[in-house]
C-alpha cells in the first residue's frame, strides 16, 4: 500500500510525516557531520558531482543525515524512513511528495517547517535548504511525463527497491477508481534486471475493476521510454472485486530485462475500467479470534484513521464497525488486507513494521517491542483464516 494507510495499536496518524501514495539507517558512507549548516564534513572538498545522485550523496545527504537522520532512518520514531539504507538515494527519491515538478512544493522542503512536523522539530537549516532545493530542481528536470498516448496509465514513479512493498493508487486513471491500488514488491537483481513480484490489485467496495493487458515501461534518465520487451502480461484479462478474494494480477510476477539504475517506472493498460457492482469483502472464517485478539489491537487505529478520520485510510480498510457484536464487517475489511495462512506476506504486518520501508503513516513510531506484541496478537488469526 505505499500509500496504504493501515493499522496500529498505538496511533495510525503521525505528526512527523506528511505522505500520500507506494518497502536502515541514514548514510551511504559519504556522510560525516553536516551540523546545523548542512555541510559535508571535513576531509577536503569532494569531487565535482556528475549526476543528480552524486550531487545528493556529496552535498545533501550529509546534512540530512545530521539534521534528520535520528528520526527518519528505518525504525526511527518519525515513521517516514526516507533516509533508509542500503541506498538512501533510492529511499528519498521514491518517497511520495519529495521529488515533484515544482521543487518549492516538495514535502521535503515544506514539511519540516510545518506545525504537523511535531513539537521540537525545526525547518532545515538555511544552507541545507538551499542545497536541497538545488538538488530537487535537478531531479525535477528528470521527472518523466505521463504517456499521453495511453488513456489508461499512471504517472511514472520511482519504485521502492530492496524487495520493499510498493503501492500505487489508480484514481489518476479514472476518479471512479479512487482508493483502488496496485501493489508489488520490487528488487534489483543487477543493473539491468528488475524483479516485480506479488503483483496484486486491491479494489474497494463498489468496484469491479476490469483489467486488460497491463504493460510496464521503464523511463531511463535522459532516454526514451522503454516498454517491457517481453510484453509479459499481454494475455491478461481479469476482473477484481472484494467479494471474490482474487487479488493476483496475471502470474503475479515479472522480470524487466530492460531496467536501468535510478530509472522511473510506468504502468499502462489496454483497458482498466470500474464496471461497478463490486460486493462486500469476503467474510471471515474465524470471527471469534478476530474479536478477542485483533479488535483490541486495532481500536486506536479505528479511532484515529480507519474509522473515518482519514478518508483514504477508511476507504482502504473501513473499521467504523469494529466494535459491533459480532464485528463481521470489520473482520471482512481486515481480511482483505491479509494473506490467509501467511502472516509474513500480509499487508497489515508489512506496512506497520518499523524495519520495512513500505510507505505507511504509522510504524509504531519505531518501537519494535510494540510492533512485536501486535504481530504476536494478530498472527494466530491470520493463520486461522486459511482454514
């Protein structure tokens, strides 16, 4: 769900983040104390940057590490690990709302000065802000345009790599697809191979999404768009509804042999249409365990996000009836975000894990013990749903 807003047993919202749409620590070895001025540390002047990546790693990352790293590393209390290792450049350029066409509107520049950044947080130092804007301006020049020849296509995006979960929302194609998403895990196998697996389509209630022939396209820097040379999903013709429980797109996996490092990725469809009439989510098999073990873990989440406070979160997973007796509707909603019998591949555990980079507004504020308690509580129910 990178952008999926799911649950937690503490708080679903996070005063330290400002995220939307789309798997550590904080430096690549180019760091050193940036201090309050976002400097590059001692040791003499670095070589002249030859790319946007090098500019970031030499002139921006050290300052961000010094000023932001304590919170925004993977597992940090800010729940927004945009400086995650092993490649902070990939982490920050794939984080929603950071690399945008207008650098002045980047959340990386705006959010630190906002009240929602949290008590005691400060804007970027003046020098670091200037360097960051300079770098974001360079990145903005490389943001590819959406394929206007394809009616059914999403905006090109930087995938989160390292096997992390990506979630791309589909409303830019058609407003009636609001809150529907496509999710997958992405991993570079080498410089020219990108593995995409666990490809899933997630409709919401009232949607029957008819998909024909999805096509992945690589958008290299300073080169023409390059569609999947194998056209791996040319034969796909599927309908996805909540009441069927079918989520896997095609074979669920593709390896793009034309991948280039730091490229953008696009997804177009011969057709993707909401035909309407999608029923309610598939019901639960083990309602008793859900009520006894899962409901207490999710009450705060229902109160802060998924019970109606956050429209996207609520549409993605509606917990407004969590306290009903029995909680059939809420259980069905949560079941749509798990893989029955397979906790490790269930989204409610992936996106809330402080050690995973998937974009989500709550990751237990980096508290591994709280996450472990949540995982222990919901795992028996996830396992029992396969029966």
